[in-house]
C-alpha cells in the first residue's frame, strides 16, 4: 500500500510575541499508508493536535518535511488541494462552523467545490443521516449542545468526501451512544478505503483501530498494533496512559474464569468470551449487605417542575427542559447523565442563575432563583460553574492571572499566589511551569485543567461541573476524580454532568438520567445502571461491569444481585468460588 502521509525528521515549535520557541514536536519520522485506521494517543500537551495540524497544512514544520497525498505541505500552492483531500474534525467544533443553520453549514464545503446543486443536496442528506442530525437541519449551529456541534463538524467534513479524515478528539463531548455511532462511522469509512486518524484519550477507542501511535513529550514512544502497544501496560502507566478497560477487566476476571483468552481488548470481545454456566444451580445467594447508615441530608439544590424553551415565542423555539424535578443533597456528589442535547448544560446554568426559570422553581442554598431581587453575586460566591467548553470562561492571557481572577474580584485578602498554587496543584498543573504560560498556548486538556483550577480558587460551597473529564488523558482523569472525592469529603456539594460515567459513575452518591429534557430516572449508581430497558430507551450504554453482570446472568450463572461495578461483581464471584461453583 502506498504512503498517504509521510513525516521526515519533523520538528515544530510555537513562537509567540517574540519569546523563545516552545517545542511541541521533535524529530518525528512517520508514515501512514492509504486506507489505514490509526489512533494517536498521549497525555495532554504531548503534541497530538500539533502533529495532525501539520498533516493538512494548518501548520508547516519548523524543520523537516511533511507530505500528504504526495503534496509538500510547506508549499502554499498545495494547501487547497491538501485540505480537500485531508478533512479535519476539530477538538472544538465551533472553530470550523461558519453558517447560520445546520443544513447550510454542511453544504458550505461542497458548495465551494463548484458541484451541481443536486450533488450538494445529495451530500448534505447523506451527511445528515450519517450523523443523526436530520431533525436539526434548521437549527442555528450555536444553539446546539457541544455533542451536537461535534456531530455537525463531522457532517461538514463527510460532505466533502475527502480521502483522509482526522478526528481530533471528536468523541470527547459525545454520549456513549453517539460516541459508538462515530466509531462505527469511522469503521465504515475505513472499510471504504478512507484513511482515518483518530486522536483520543479513550483507550477503548484506540483498541478498535488497526494501529496505535503513542506520543510522549513531542516524540513517538510506541507505534504498532493495539495488541502489541497495549502489552506495554506498565510503560503506558508511567507516561500517564492506561490499558483499555476491557483488557483490565479480563485480567481481573481470569482468577474466576481462567479460560478467558489472551488478547482481549474490547468490551465486545470480553462479553463474547465469558463462559456459559455448566454447574449445578445452588440456592439463591444471600443479598450483599447494604449500608443502612446513610447520612441525613437536606436538599441544598431543589428543582421543581423546571421547563425552559430557547428562543421562546419565535419560529425557532425549541424546548430544552420539560418539567424537570431534581433534589441534590448537601455534601453529596450527584451525577447528571443522558445523551447529547438532553438538557444537562441548560439545567446547570439555571442553578447559578445564568438562566432564570421560565416555569417551575429553583432554590439553591437558601436562595430563591425565581425572586427578581435575587443577589446573583452572593449566589455565585456560593455556586461556581465550570463550563463544558473551557474556552468559554478563559479570558486572561496568562495562566496564573486566569486562576487568580475569581478570588481577586471577590475581594480575597490573603496571598493570592498561595491560592493559585494550591488550585493548580489540585488539578495537576505545576505552579512554576504553568503560572506564566500563555493560555492560548495550552492544549485542550490543559485549558480544562486551568478552567477547573479557576473555579477551585473561588472556594465555593457548591460546584457545578459540566463534563469535567472530557479531553483529559487517563492520568488527569484520575487526578480530577480523586479531587472530587476530596472535595466531597470536605463538605462540598458537587453536581457533575458527564458522558464518562464508565470512569466516574461509581463515585456518585446519586444519579439523574435525562432524556429529551425530562428527568426519567433517579437513584444510586447500582439502581440506575441496572435499569437496562430504561437505559436502552435513553440510548445510554451501561458501564462495562453492569454489562458483564447481565451477560453472566444470560449465560445461566446463578447471580441474583444487581451488578453495576467491579467490586460488587468480584464479591459475588468470590462467594460462588467459595461454594465451589
């Protein structure tokens, strides 16, 4: 197979305001063949986004040579042809959206290729269907959820029908159902002969590709098939990555099922490999002990029958919330889950009065948000919101100033540098290395950490976190989850919207599931993640261990308990092992 992309001794450094260059890539040699499906993984700031921007001439190398489709990217005369051949779905979809409706946005690219009107219409319809956006064709792009905007960006690229598509963390803001749809789309495009390059922090996605390239500090650390790369588990952990969840799950389950085959990388492989029960059924096992010492807590956030319609009383009106009622207990960590566009972000913005109630009631920590005399400054000292897109709340040029902004403007009288340093340390940013960094120079994951640190520096009692794990590498995700546990332990109340409940779900005290602007399910993680029929109707994929527990039941294993997490599953299996099953 011929090379479609080639990098020869490529280095790149960022030069801003005359300062010395910040090296992002060093001496990269790389070949990607036409039709390959490649995952590019690495920690935040490892150089992934820089590398892919070199491939379609958004950047040209500081030294070395990049060719795409046989064309030298350093020659400006080649840029249009290269970008027609190499399409890119950006990490932040708003950066590539230009039109006033979804349909017009998808038509923009092919319309500029001089195609016939009928051909443009065909491409638009195909792209709408491929990305499940048919019902949003007349919606303004900037009224879409982050997940819907990412699907729109992908649709715009698909309509161009390029020979190579680069996904720069294009699934980061998507719910698992739509994430799976994008992965299936990538697989289908690959089978059509299109070259696919995917940047991802989710190792379960990388495991499904043909080839995995690991970047570390601007250099290639590993390059090979998933089955080869993920055998370097200890080395991956050392540089801040991890093995795929199914691979880790298979390793833990082999003590119960020694015949599980080697080389399991995906959840589908793991579920297929689970054995059918062949032993004698034993009496119904006693239920696992449940704690009855739940703390008495009052609802510090009390939402009753809340509805909200964007662009109300206009032809473009569309409902975002429809009669939502949710209570969040003081000192708890409460999760919000649901597919993209179900109303999670809109709900969070009501809680600190960025949006005021149209119908229904919202009370937060003694504040009545329906009261026109509400002191919003006092409310926001109690309630802080970290946005889904960190760029929406970062406006200072330097990291240290951005994190200091909140406490400085709220009248903090102590030493601000100590507050900034503590907040940076909490999110895994080194104070000396990052305090004078330009925020515009940061990777997407680093910006998310800065946005979170700026919220922590305010020291609010209630924290609203909209997709706090999106765009973070595995090590950073663990740091943030540990931080959330720490804050909850210290009495903070957290309301967290997330699509990554596979990673964080067991940390929640309670979960609320939204669908189409309605709250349809509430309960503990174990209660919510074992309601398989409701989850299926809401296009929510249960966590891996919930699916393993269900699959074992379907294969005849005498399991009576509802299983949603690793510890419960292992407790049940260990009890069976002791009984000789």
